[in-house]
C-alpha cells in the first residue's frame, strides 16, 4: 500500500510535458503545474500566435503570464525523491546496446519508438504522447528511431540542415545557404531526396536486370559444361575406336591421348565452373545491394538518405564477360579428325619400318587444329562493333559503330578515361574469348588491324598497337603487310587483299591473320597464352583511311 501511494504521488508530481518529476515547478492560473523549462519552451513555440495557452486545458492567456516557482510543489518533489524511484513495471522495454534510447527518460532509459526531425529528440511511447495530443506538435515529423539525429545539425551554426547544396554535394542549414554557399545551386533536402530517389529506383532496375542477365548466363554456362562433357566423352569413344586399329603398337599412345582429353576436359569444366561460381557470387552481392537500396529507399530521414546513398549507389563493373555464347561446334570434335590424320601418317611410317613415333605431332594437331576453309571459319563468326568511349577524337564512327574514318576535324566526343589520345585508335565494345572470327574491310594508305587487352595504355608510346606486350597488330600498307608485337616488326608475305580475316582461339592461345579473297591465305599465326579477354582494335594512319567490320552471314 505504501508503495502504491508513492507511485500515485509520482504521477501527481510529474510534468505533463516531459512526463518526469517536476523541476522548478510553476503553476498557471488555470491550476496546472509544469516544469519551468518545459512550459517556457512550449510557449516559445506559440510566440508567433501572440496567444499562449495551457497544454492541458487549452485555457488562453493574454499577455503571456509571468511564471513563479511553486515552493510547495518543489518541497513535495524533493521529499518524493528521497524515497527513491519505484520499481519499473515489468512490461517496460529498456534500451539495449543496439537500441535507440529515449532522450527524455532519466535513469535507466526506455527504448525509443520514434524520433522527431524537428525536436531532434528520440521518444519512448510514454514521452511521445504529447506529440500526438498537443496541436503545438502537429507539424513535427516523426520517423523511425535514429541514432544519427545530430548529423542533421549544422556544426557551424547549430541549426537543422534543411537545405542541400548541389554545387558542393552536401547538406547545409539556411544560414549556410546565404553565407558561404551563397550563389550555389541549393534546394531543399526533400527536393534532393526526391531526385535521388528516382536515381535509386533506376539503380535498382539496373541491378535487377543484371541479376536476370547473370542468371541467364549461369544457365548458359551449365549448358556449356554439359557440352564440354558430352564432347569429351564422344572424343574418348572415337579415340578408343581408332586406336583399336593400332592396338599392338599404340596402346600406350592411346592412353596418353585419352589422358590429354580428360585433362583438357577437367580444365575446361574447372574454368566454366569457376566463372559460374563468380557469377553466382556476383548475383548474391547484387541481391544484397538491392536489399540495402530497398531499405534505404524507405528511409524517411532525408539527410540520412543523402548521407548513405553515395556509398550504396556506386556499382562496380560486372566481373564476367558481357556475352556468353555456346559454341555451335563441340570442343573436342577436332580430336577425331586429328587422330584420323595421324593414323594415316603413322600407317605410312609403320610400313617403312619406323616404330618409334612421338606423340608430339598429335599434340600439335590437337592444340592447333583450326578451320581450313572460310565456311568453317564463318561458323565462329563474331559480330564486332566499335566503342565510342575509346575512339580518338579524329575518328568518325558510322554504320552502327562498325566503321571508322580518319577525319581532319575533331569529333565532339565527351571526356572519358578509356579514350585514346595519342594515336587514331579505337577498340571494340565486345570482349573476345573462346573461338572467334571476324573480317575487316580496309580503304586507305595504312591501317593497323589489331587485338589488345582492355587495360592497354590510352596515351603515349605505350598505347600504340603492337608497341607493347598488351596488343598484337597487322599493318596493311601499300600492298604489303607487317606484323608487330612488343615493338618488334616482322615482314609478312602474302597476296594483297582489301579484306583481312582474324581468327582467335583464346583458350588455345592462337591468333591468326588471313588475307581473304576467293581463297584464304594465312599471313601470320601467333601461339601464346592470353591472360585476359581481348578486344578487336583499329588504327588509321592517314586522313581519309577507313576500316569497317564486315557483317558475316
């Protein structure tokens, strides 16, 4: 009973505004009591109306009454304090380490249920009631509890930052907008939030599209795994059949070839699986980023939104190839063809009595087996278009970005870090992996047909196709050819043609240039190891020179 009486006294001696024990209690003429600071603060907010009222009974006072301390209430409060605070009800939710605490609670603080962007204070359910009951707070904006309310305060002027400076990309207060940010492009944080919200939705759409594209490519990769496995199994089967004919003399060689196929199969499957895992990881990361952006899009605190958005909106470039194509032919079909040729050769050799045949010839045929007719090359045809962001400003792109022309006047391209600035060069949009074939139609005095890694330099001598270890080029000039790699020039003989064919087997490390007319003549073949995807490139030396990637059927 005694404890119940103390609790009753606490309620009577609590301020209706802050809901805590009265501090410097004063009583208005209507008989209601408040903390001196609370009622003064309440009336300060009503000064513009020239009319002051009691927060409880709404009785009006004109003029604003003078307030005197109620000594009797002050004595009762002091007496009540000596009894100590009553035990907290079991149903109260106290703030933990990860919670936002109520700023009004004294002693052990309750968990806040709302934060006020006008008061810049967080309230528990008990102390929030005045915001719902008093008309003086009806224009205050309540949001989910936030620990970062003080970030909304200008550190220079101690004012709420309600403006956004687009010139300096930062939140500012009104004083800042007429002081150090005077003349800048400024808007309200709400207006900037609306603009950034549209950008956020665009970013989410982009992420969702990339997720869909990634999932499609994962399926394509799975199909490629199945194609590799099926082709490898067929190659092993054919190998066994062919070696049956030479079983007495070629038993060990048969085992070696099967081992090569299986080893290549394992590498191919491992490569595709690795890319598949990377894509799945990227999809997972994109989904996580999408969830973060979704959560951010529902944030009601404009300043917190603008503070967090830049770090979440930036998206890295996808780590996988922009296009994954399942090849029209199987990976290991050339094994059968190569072994058939070797078998015929071996039979001829064996008839002459030579029994010590090395498998190196088989290995060469396996690794270097490339098409021998244009029809076979066209099965690997790759559509190639030029990337305007890489084109030197004296190159004009046309025909759907398939054709480049060397112009005297500069083109009005925007600034871009990928643009070549020292030579009249341009790279393709498409990254090239696997087996690819394309043709270039040339017109002019001197044109370089090249392939290069994307990270080739964009300025200076290191950016010149063929003058570094990141590019390979064929110079087609005055009815002659020369090949260049890492600044080493080699004269190339062969019939002149205005059309050059380029064949790439990225996995095998084969790059071949052909003169294309009624027949195809090999000009130069490179055998190396490619460490990155390649891009097709052009370099036009003289005014009026043109080069166009052909449409191949």
